[in-house]
C-alpha cells in the first residue's frame, strides 16, 4: 500500500498500472491534512515500477493546491497545477 497526504480533495477513483485499486481516507489532522491510503490490487516486486492515477476534484478550500488557468501559462493551452511547491503537469 501507499499513503499520500491530501487536504480537502474529493477522490473518485484510483488505479495502479491500469487496474482499480482500493483507497480510504484516514483521520483528518488539523494542519497536516488527511492521509489517503491506497491498497495496490496486486503485490509489487522490489524495484517494480507502478503508475498510480488518481481521479480527484479540488476546490478553493484545497489549500495545498494552486491552479493556473490555461491563459495564465506560457503555452496558453493547458491548466497548470502546483502541489506543495512541487509541479504536477496536467
């Protein structure tokens, strides 16, 4: 399994290498966020890579996420997501 930190997001679906994975939120912490535990649909071997895809929805209350609209980006074609100062391409 894998545990990720979240803050005020709604998760609809998680897949690992294209297969549905189970997921559950842990107890919400006042300033750290809420853990999201993902249970892989099969055992991973040491060194095996996995692509984890999370279908989610954010909101203005999702303080750990910041969005640029396509118009605010240099290419003006795609939105841009910042997550805890780490860039995620959408």
